[in-house]
């Protein structure tokens, strides 16, 4: 059977993918560049939240097998990603 952390991570990713597809369909429906950009900007919030959430769930799921120092290195890496992609 699957671990709870795996189910949680997969569920978040499926929900994220569903939101992305629905947003794409909505962009096609509105058929206006200005509105499409607003929808796309809204998606910019979803991606990082899903990244943080799935990483947190995964780390909690393996917290008994990984040291606190390694967890801090992983979060430091995520912070570096956010700094690197910041506009």
C-alpha cells in the first residue's frame, strides 16, 4: 500500500494539474489577451504553493529517516530557487 505522504503529494500534484488545465480552457474561452494574462498571473501563485506543500509533505513523511540539518539544506535550496526566479 502507498504511504500517506505519497498519497498527499500525488493528490496535490493532480489538483495542481487540474487547475492548470482548467485555466488553459478558461483562457481559450475568454479569448482576450488582457484577461488571459490575469489568469496566467493567478497561476503564478499556484505553482510555488504546490512546490512548498509537496516538499513539506515529503519531508514530514521521511522526517524519521533524515537529519534536521539535511531538512534545512533542502529548504535552503527551495529558498534559492525562489530567489533565482524572482523578477
